[in-house]
């Protein structure tokens, strides 16, 4: 069973922004915004995710 999550959009001009900043997209993709491998992203500045936190789990 999938965990239900809420996606918010604070950009008023976005066509997907609905009442109470609810985003009506069914899914989102988070990726890096640099030319670095995805497993080497270390901070929010390297992503398009404002809620980014580095995963400190060991592999």
C-alpha cells in the first residue's frame, strides 16, 4: 500500500496551484540541478527540492 502524501505549491502563478496551496499534480520528480551524480548531491542548492535533507544512511 502506498503512503499518501500531500504536495503543496506556494507559487500563485503556477497552473497546478489550487485552493490552500494544494498542488493538483499526481506526482513530482525531484532531481539534481547540477552536473553531478545523483548520489553525490550534498545540499539543497544542488537540487530542485526546497525540503532537501542529506540521507546519512550507510550503504
